[in-house]
């Protein structure tokens, strides 16, 4: 009888050995590729968020997106395409996927108070830090939802906002920012006309928006137009789209910016003024706790006045309710087509020419909101707000804050229809602006 060979599980024929070796090799290569990809991605994300996007990054993004940035269609239409700065978009999308109220469990009653602070942020972390420190001292902040609306993402800004532990917080990200679209509209397309080129030379050059300079013969600059777009977008989102606020009929929104600083009784004063608006100024659409007037805090902290709303007098610390928002929406075309890149001048023009009646404001004569900005879009240089904050705190040290009553001292009636400052002649900006309302 033929002896049976004992089975050995470790002996493979040559084919099985070859298959096994290939399988192991594929597994090793896959693991190597996975590790390399995530290492590269983390480096790219870190680089993208640690500094503003420069010319080299813009050029690289353009080539990656189009193959050749010079092949753009010469048709200045609004096309709301996907952003091309993928590293920043990756981080923002992670935030969007986890949208929730920060500190909601610690402060569950905020939704009952129907007052929201909405802060427009760009990229000045030192100013934002001072604003946050002032907010921490405001009485009633623990009952108020604070929304930070960004048009620039950075780890530094994100860390600052996430450090807020004294009130409910929500972060929004403006989806049409220059940072996300560095080389195409709403950013600055490489085929856009230079600001100061003449219309005749622009047509000869064949740049995208040659037919649409502003009233003064200048072409759009994305860094200026973004502010007005962001301002309207964030209001539209909070009043009409945000789940927490869109159904609140009595919603009031206090508008702040990253370079503001608040007095401890800012919310106390705002609530007092809004409560008495029906008796003091029922026709007032805006209530403002900010003022550029110089007044005595020791004797006049309870004094308020009314006037027609003037952009360079009443644009700081203003609050609007749903009724005012409805009027703004009804006049959105006037707002969006007015040839001025400033949201406040555009609001004044639409208020004077389109609203049912000129916009009127009830405002505090002694400001509870202070502008501490020394640099930004219009002013470049060292950004150190500490000295201004020190001066503000000294001014508030002798103030009689938290008045129990307010008194109406004077009623103004100045009416001024502003002339446009320009910078807003491009129909692409008009259409994008209108898209936030439609």
C-alpha cells in the first residue's frame, strides 16, 4: 500500500506562494500611501491656515482648478461654483458638519430671550480677543446667543472663539469669501480689470468686467466688496435660515464687528431702550447703543435721542428686529445696486429712497460700544488695541452705568441722501448680493 504523505499546512505550491506575496505587497503599499496622504494633508492644512493666501498659492490654485487661469470666459456673470481652496474648505466643512451651539448645556435658557449678538469677523485676532474680554464682563451675556460670522478661517481665530465659556456660542462661515475663492469671483479673478485702468484700455485688454466700472471709472476690488456681501449674508442667514432663530417673530440682533469693545451694561441698556421704544420712538426701526458723540458718563448715561439714521453717526452698536429686516429685504434691489461698497451708506440710501419712511434710530448719547480699530481694510500698520482699551476702561471707571430709567432728551430730523462712494459697479456683485435675499 502506498504510504500517504502527511499534510503540512505551511507548504504551498508555487502559485499560492506568489499570490500570497502579491497580497502582502499590496497591503504594504496601501498602508504606505494612506500614511503619506494624511501626513501631506495635515501639512497642507496647517500651511493654509497659518498665513494668508499669497500670490504663489493663488497661482497654484488657479492651475489646479482650471489648468490655465488665462482661459477664463470673458463673461461677467455670477456663477456660484464650489470654492477652490480645498484645504480651508476641508476645515470649514468639518465645522459645518458639527454645527451646534457651543456651551448650550451650561446656558439652556438663551433661546427664550430672543436677543442675539452677531459679530462680523475678518482676520484681526488681537482685536477679537479684546472684544471677547469685554463681552465676558457684560451683564446678561450668559442669556444671550453670540454668533461669530467669519470670512477668514485660521486656527488662531478658531481657538479664540472656542475658548469662550461664559455664554452660548455659534460659528458661521461666509461661503463666498476671498479666502475660499482667491482667483475667481467673488475673489479677484486674474482676468478682472485693474482698479485704475481706463474703460477704453480695459476694453482693448479684454478684461472680464471692462464694461462695468463704477461711477468714478474704477473697477471692483474684492477686498472691499466682500464686507458688504458678508454683512447682508449673515443677516439673511440668522433671520431666515438658522434653525434657532428663523421662527422667532420677536428676534432682535445686535450687530458688532471684531474691533469693537463693549461696556458692562451694553445689554442692560439695549434691553431698556427696546422695551421703551414703543413709547419713546415707535417709528424707530433701529435701536443703537453705540454713538460717536462725546458725552459725560457721570451725568448723562441714561439719556437717549432719536434722529434719522445716518451711516457715519449711528452704524456702531446698532440692533435691528424682524420688522426692520423685512423692510431691508423689500428694498434689497436698491441696497444691492447702489454704487457703494459700504453696507452702511447703502443702507442709508435705501432707507431714504425706498423704505416706507426714512429710517429712524433711537440711540444712546453715551456710547456702550467703542471702536478700538487702528488698522484694517483702510488702515495698515501695527494692530495693538491695548492702549485704546486702557483709555476706554478709564473713561468707564467713573461712569454711572446700569440706569434704571432712560430719558429722551432731543429729537432730530436730519435727512441726507448719500452720494455713492463707488466700488460697486460690477453686475456680478449686484447679482450675488441679491442672491442672499432670494
